[in-house]
C-alpha cells in the first residue's frame, strides 16, 4: 500500500533498483548501507545510520546482501536488526545463501516474534524489479485489510 514505509538493508547492484521502483510506486523507503548512499538518496530514499534504525522505522524489511557474513553482521552485530524486531515485523530475505543458513536466521527472527520470508532472487536487477514490487504491494494490501 503506497505510503507504507519499507526498510532495506543492502542497497547495491540489486537493492538500489528495487528501492527505486518501490519509491516510484509511492512507498517510503529507508535503508542502511555502510557507504555509497548518494544514489539512493537522490532517488528519494532516506539513508539511516544502522540496521536497528531501519527496524525502528519500518515493519517490512528487505535484506539484500552479497554474502552470509554480511547478513550475519547486520542481523547480530552492534545495532543489528535482531535486537530491534518484534511481532510487528516481517523480514524478507532476498539473498542467495545456503539453505541451512537461511533456516537458522529464520528461526532467530521467529524467536523474536517476527515473520521471516525467503524470497531469493536471481538474474539481473531489471528482471526482478516488477515482480518483487507487485508481490510487496499485494502482501501489504492484504496485511492492511
């Protein structure tokens, strides 16, 4: 539903086009990325200082990171997501990781009362943009009903 805040952690080659499309669809998008935030901000996004800050601003959080180590850092590290989530949160992980890793992270999310969704994407950014935005729009409209 446009106007809803979507959080993102990871705003690189795939994350930036997804964020751009979400912004164009009317969503407010907040993001944490350690560096190179300018392109995201120029598109209308709001850069935040930590993954925990993203969780404080958004109930729906997409994680789009290049490797398991990066994912663990934003989940468990200082100012990580896990310490900041609760039953109002849905985390949507779109990375390509080992199944056992995904299951372990999902269990930790669910122990906090939040929902975990695996929505692994592959291909080029242009191949996945429309389908992800349409899925989120459908999911958010159902949640609001």
